[in-house]
């Protein structure tokens, strides 16, 4: 099995070439699991990793005679999401039953919202400045999980009834990269609002993509396919890219794209047909008589609004104006709420000993590298703000050089020791004694008479070499600025004598 | 010591609390009577005397404790039969269906918890039309309930078993459910009282749903005061039922005997007194209304032009809701699973549901599935929902005009013979003409006896009141009852 098999008719075209002929039109349907204490219509817990069927009760098991009762924490979370994307909140919305038979759907229907969702017409701005319309957001309950194997199938209903938001974008994304950006932004908002873990791998953030192509310049939409089961950011990009290639192949060879639902197989990197339009079920939506209208008063919406925290976009702008960060740095720092919080805490803790710009550089390079390679979880095995600030303070007041600071940082991460202890035990304190440096400069210059001549004859490039030799002799502890000064002085002295 | 036989429930509770009636005597007496009679009219889907008496023993301890603590239990020592679609933890709940013949409930319905707390004895599970779909009890997988007044006639449905056990004095009270007349019509056929409370007045949690926007738990009794007593126990908000009314209910028992019917305005529906109404039923209805007038009520006639659409509207909405409510009966987690080697999932569903459900249930599921299908929804379900609003508005307008009650016969005929309508669904459906409107509008209604036809079969009268006006409804029936005791007291010979 070769997963890298290329496509015959468009392989010569390439992806960029393809985009000169076709415009991809992509819409995303995101299922965002809300991290409420209990399920959407009963009091069962929602924690991940419980024993199979442990988090169940007569209601989410769909036993005869039970009735759903709406979880108002979930509704508040839903309102928060709607407000965060500037959407219109419907005062009276309706829960509906979506009917289909499957063993992990205990009632034979899913409670969702259909023609009257609670939220419509929002928008999300991508990094490029392009705004994507969010057509609608609605609340629904999750289904359970089917596990197939050893000649039998098993059903785990822990997930059945967990609240979801389905967030539907307009078909306005024009490529895998935009889809990726949109998803990232949406996830960041959900995490900032603290309403979802936004974890694609664990399934708390799921994505289906609708993909179609149309000839460049055309207004009419092409036939779309829907890809399900995109369980990582990478797979969203991969699947959409694959599907664009696949559809282009069909169109290039004069064929017609069929309206189908596809399943993305991450292992092979391809999509497979799950069902065709003809097989698409009639869900026979009907208003759920057990729930009645959902009434969202302006007071309630205002109350939720008053609790909405600063969101990524606003925070990024503030970081640029307040801390003088570049747009790129500010954006990267605000991608994750915890990262932004860490940055702000660190800026406060260094008390101006280094600039916010330097703090940002340290976080975005040194800190994030360690965070990612060591798989740190925010707030756990993390490097404490105090320890980090202590290190940057020593850098700021000249106790150690930038180079030393980086090695101290690595040592801190490795051993867990604090910066002063490391500096002390390894004798890393920067030497600023001008006489000592001068003496060392003299010793080094004696060893390199040739280079002195070169310098004096105008080849100033050797200066760097000589600085390096002096620093090396001090094992990096001399203050580099002082070394520069002393070396220049020494090299210029004999010339004065002449 | 008193004999508990034929005592009103209120009297049993009072005597039990003051110690002049031993609860074990009541339990034993009624258990023996049910043991002797339950097969005669096929009133039960489950009757297990030993199990009932075992459970009663626990309640007796509870009643004793309450007595020592000087707490009054409104239903102390009162045996109550339960329709087989209401959940009692640990007991079978078949809903009259073969599909659930082995289904044991995992929890108590809210009404059951209230009965237990009120000191009642749970007295067996009564027979019913499968999934409460039927007007004659002939759709039960466990055979039809026979009418205690004449066993060649039906008991009515779908709560036929509950009506018959009260008529035959096997219990003083029984719970039923009413989606389109399933309490009032069998009450009428069996000569007892039946109350369908306002939608939302009594929690539906633990009632196996048929048409969720129409279903209401209610009950049967032989005395208006018992009807009121049990209503006061059952009514009230329930956090497990989003459709239950949030406000505190007004007790009906304290005001039952107050005042008179002077000034009470009762409307007769002209559209209901023509074609299809049996002559004898009509005559008795008119006589009863004359009695109401004698008691001081003012009678007026009203037209309800949209009421004729009740039956089609009902059979669209109820079957649509039924088709979704019954989707959970798929043979996967409980109930019948019919599976042959090599069958795929769809075949297992089809086979299980084909064999598990009876004919009427399948007919209604298919009707409901049809009216909700893409392309038909607007023409049927949406249209019916709009028409339902019109009917509701029409009824409310009558009440808004100063009318306190609307009176109709409960059913156009007395209990018909077994098998007479089983092959004519339409004829059977038309029999629900008078009772359906109260469900569509969500208003309370009751049926009370008004006499007997030439064959000795009971006739009932229905009163409807505005939402949450159960007190008015019960008070009016009480005044009628006081002046017409013989119509209420006559017993069938079994």
C-alpha cells in the first residue's frame, strides 16, 4: 500500500496550477463538545475516561418513560459562543428530534435544533483579515460510541447526551489553509471562553468539511461532497487537499462530481464513499414535545455577555499597543489563552528588568520549544513564572549574558533548580572587572601576532575572531561589551605609538 | 374494626390513620378480592398477590411510623392499581405489549414516588391497549379487558383495566393515562369517575410516552371526593418533567363541597349533539344537563366550528409523536430482539419491530412516519399543528366569554360489543370525538356516570374546564353527585 500515490491527470498540474483553473469552495461543520458538569438533558457526569456506561442514567439510556430537562449551563455556554462570534441570538428557538436507528442512539432520535436554531449570522476573522460568515450555531446532544470487534459490537453510552454546539460556516473558505486557520481561530475562542477543551484527538472538537470546486471566475457552486471524521488539524488539511485533487481529476477528465458523503481514512490519507445522496436518510425532524420553546431573554444574554473574557483578537491588539510587540508575535502569544496569561504574568514578574519584547522572544523561542518537546500541560510540570522571571532579571541586570542565560534556562528545565543556584555552582556570573579582561586581552593578542597585523592593515573581519578567543578563554563569562571595548583599545594603542 | 369493602379511599385513609382500620386488613381484603376477580375480566397484565402483599408490608411499617410521628398520610392504606405504562422500580412494565413482556422498570415514575410517600398500596398492573393505542382495550397483547357490567362488551380503552378494577371494587382508586380520552372513555363505559388533569398539572416522568404533547396521567375513582383527593396528591411541579407546570397547584379537596352551582355557566356544544350520537346516550345526557340546571347552573349553547377537525388533527399529531417515541423500541437494549444468523442491523430492527409490535401500533407508527416524511410534513403535521392552535383558541374563547364548563357526552355510545369495531379503524377512531379536544387544548376534563342504557350499560358525561381549573371541575361534579347518588353507587354483578 502506497499512501503517496499521485493523481494521474492533475499530477502534472500541481496544487498551485490547479488553483489557476479551479476555485475550491469549502464550508466547515464543527461539533464542539461543551465541558459542562453534566449532560445536556440529565444530571450524568461528562468526564472523559470513565468506565464504559458508568456515566449513564435512565434519561440518557433512553429508557421508556423518561423525559429530558435542559441543562442551563450548556445554554449559557452556547450563548457565550454566539456572542463571541457576533451572532444573532434568537429569542425563541426550538429543539427538534432527528430520527434514525443506530445502536448508540438510545432513543432512536437525537435531540437537536433544526429550522429554528438559537443562533444565526455570526462571523469569524481570519489572520488574513478575511471574514467568514458563520451561518448558524445550534445545540444538540451527542450520541454514544459503538465499538466493533471480536465478532460482536459494544455500545458505550457515556458520551450519549453530552452537549455539543454545531457551528456551521458559510461555504466561503477557499482552501485547506483557510480551513485550518478558521478551525484554529474557532477553537481558540472556545478555549478562551472555557466552554470546550477543543481537543480534536479526543473528539471534543470535531470537524466535517463540505468541499466543491468551481471554474475560476464562475459564480455557480459545483457539486459538493461532505467529508466526515477529521480528527486532527493536520487531517483537515490533508483531507481537503486530497478531495480538491480528487474532484479536479474528475472535472479535468470531463466527469461529474457525485454528491456523496465521504469518510477520511487517516492511515491511507484518502477519502472513501460512505453513502451517496440517494441513500441519504430522511431524518423526519419534528419539534420535541418534551421540551417546548427555548426562551432566551435579553437579560440572560446580557448576563452572559458581562462574563465574557477578552478574546484572542482583542488580546492580540492590546499586546501590540501595550507591549510594542509585532503583530506576528502578539498573534502567536494569544493563540492559547494560557500562553497569553503566562506571558502577561512573566512581563509583570520581571518588573521592567527586561523589556516585554525580550520576554516575548524568550517565550516564543526557548519556552515554547521546551513546552512542546516535553509535552508540558499548562499549569502542571510547567516552569514557574517566578523562576523564569528570576532568570530574566539576572539577564537584565547584567549578571549573566544572553548566551549564559540560555544555557541556564536549559539547566533549569532539566534539573528543576533555580537560576541563582545554577549560576553560583557553575561559576557563571559575568565578569565585568576591566583589569582582568584587559590582562586576558593582552595574553590572547600575544598568541595571535599575525591577526593583529591583519587588523591593522584594514582587515577588520578578524576582530570577531579575536573577541571569540577572549570569550572562549573566559568560558563565556566576560561581559561581551567590555571585551569589545578592551580589545579595540588594545588594538588601537600601538598604532597611536607609531 | 371496620370492613374496608366499598369504603371511599378518603375514608380508608382516615380510619387507617386514626387506628380504627388495620392497613393489613385492607391489604389482605383487596388482595383476596383481586385474586378472585382479576381473571374474570382480564383486568391485569400482572397480578402477583404475594409480591403485592410483601410490598404492602413495607408500606404498613411506614404508615405506622407516620402514625407514631403524628403525620397524616393522605392515602394511608389505600390500594391503588397502576396502568401498565407507568414505571414502578423493579416491577414489570409491559405497556400492554409483547415487545416489553420481559421489561422490568429501573426507576419509579414521579407519581409512583408520590403514591408511596402518601402511604398507598400499589395493587397490580392493569391491562391496557398496547402502548395506549386504542379505544376498546382489544389491542392489548394480553387479550382484551372485559366490561364488568357485561363481559361480551369492551371496557373501553386504553386504560380499560384501570377502569374495570375500580368498577369491580378490586381497588378504590387506579391510575391511568389519557392521550385522547383513554381515561374518560373507559370510565364512561365502566360506570366510574375518570379525571384527565390539565396538561402539565401532573408529572409525566415515568409514563411510557405515546403522544407526548397530549399524554396526561390521571385516575379513576368511585367518588368525586376520592378523585379530588388523589389529584391533590399527584399534582405539582416536577423538575424531571420540563412540561410540568411550575406553579404550586391549588388543592381541590378543601373547596369541593363549597357553594353551589348557582351562577355556574355550562356550555353545550351544538356540533356534538347531532349525527353519530346514540339516542339513549343523548336522552340521558339531556336529562343530566336538566339536573345541572336544577342545581342552579346556567346552560348555554356554543358552536365550535373547528372542533370537527379534532379527529384528523389528533391522529396526525398523536401518530407523529408516537412514531418518534416508539423508535427506542428497537430490540437492541431491552424488549424483543428477533435476530437470525447473518442478518444485518437493519434486518434485526425490521424483524424485531415487525414481530414485537401489534397491528394497531404498527399502523400508527407508519401513519406517523408518513406524516413526518420529507415532502409531507407541511401538508400534514404542520397543518395539523396549526389546526390544533385554532381548536385551542376556539375553546379558550368560549371560556373567555364567561363559560365555566363545557359539557358533552363522554362517548357517542355505551360500551360496544367485543370485535364489533376491530376491523374498522375509522369507526373506532370516531368514537373519540368528544374527548380529543381536551387533549389538543391541554385542558382538564372528567367523566362521571349519569345512568344506564336499556342494556344496563353505564353512560358518562364529560365536563371540560379551563386549564388548571380542576377545582371548578371537581366541585361541579361533586354537587351533581350529591343529588344523584344512585347513578354513582350501582355496582355490576360479577
